[in-house]
């Protein structure tokens, strides 16, 4: 997640940035109102699940993000366990592993991003090590990949076609992730095994999700309560910056079972330091965010952050001015 053009850093229309909510929503599918998979073709076999928000139509698909310092979040989520909820693409996997989540939900409204997750998960299941997974994106491995999709998806050809279209770019990106100067799910064997275990146990759910929709986040709340596995980590990237239905977003957060959860977000503020040359990183206690949204139902993210700064709850982390927290005691900074 986290897309922003570099020239003067102008904002790109939200529906092209995040794949989280639709600028021009498609009608709710009439033949599939439930299920972990929408009506696109690359779905795992035997894939039941909760109700979900409708998909969107997008002209651009962002299967590779441009946030590169997710390690900044690690101290705040280390071994938090519980359930994880995140938006966007593969960067979620490092955060899931760092948090030691036992249950994970990745949501998006762009079918291409969802399908990318599905083929990636299928390949992770068939790849015992990170090196094995990286080989799955080699042109020389295409016969093996086709065989994997034959037993793991409903439409082998659709999955293979997507793999071919993404292979070169994704291969470069995953190689970069594997060589970053901090632990990632592709650099640390233990982190990779955590993700692979979740995949093999079908505890990593990929589903259409809209932060201001009426179905997906509420379904996730119901699932986590039924499993007695509360949400502990919520990764929103920079999606909050452009929400338009704040009351619905607030209601969705209230529906999550996450009394001790933290929210991870990235921000673009020209006056703030950027950890990776583009994004500032922020950790916000979910209970504090829910309280602020309850007190000020129409407040957007900028207003919430400004209010937190005024009341002394926004703190710059010592030694790294590109990192801020909201709602934490001083010893966490």
C-alpha cells in the first residue's frame, strides 16, 4: 500500500491508490453474497467464509507497495499474537509474522490484489523455504507453478495467466524484500515459517473489504469473537486519509473485538520527517482512536491527529522524528 506520485508528491485519486473502497462501486453480486472469495476466478478450492463488501473497478492495480520501513512497527507489535487485520498487498506478511498473529485477515476491494494474494498463498504452501518461493517466480519454474495451481485453485489457467503477467515485477520486488537490512518474512526463516503455517492451516484469509463498507469488517469482528481471538494489530497504511464516510468507518472499528489493539498507519505530511523518503510512520492505540471518533463523529484523520497533538497525546519517538505515537505512555516512545 501507500502509493503517491513523486513529482511534487501530488495525491492520486483514492480509488486508484488503495483498492479499499470504491469510487464507483459495482452492484453487490446477486449469486454470491457470502464467501471468502468474490466472483473472480482465482479462488482457492473449498473456500467458505463470511459476508463481504462489493468489489470495485480500477484501471490501475497496485500489487507492489512503496512503503519500505515496516520494521519501524515491529517494536510495537512484537509477539502481540491474536488476530491481525491489514489492507493492501504482500507487506502484510512481514507484519503478520512480526506480530506472531495466530489468525490473519487481509482485505482489499481490487480483485487483482486479492488474486495476487491467492496465487502467492498457493505458492507459499508449496514452498518450504523462502528460496523455494523465490524460485516459483522464475520463468524456468513455470511447469511446476502450473501444476501447483491445478490442485490449489478453481481455475488453473486464470491463475497461471496472472502469474505470467506479474512474474517479472513481483520477482524483483520479492528479491528486494528478501535482502532488506532488517528481518522480513522472506529474509528471516522463522518469519517465513510463521506465514507458511498460517497458509497451510487456512488461517490467513484474503477477502474483499471496505473500511467504510457495511459487511467485511463486521464479519471479521464476528469471526474473531467466535474464535476467542481478539484483534491485536490493525494495519491501515494511508487509507484513512481519504475516507468519506467517517461514521461508518467508526462503526466498523467499534465492531472489531480489539480492546488492546494498535493501529499502524503511514502518513504524508510535507512538514514531517519521512522514514523512507516519502512516508512518516505512526502507531495509534485502537481504543484511543475509537474514543476520538466517538467524541468527534465527523473528524477526519488530519483533525484527529491535530487534536491529539493539542492535548499532548501525539508524541515524536526519540531518535527517529519520522515516527509518532498516539495514546501511548511516555515509556513507549
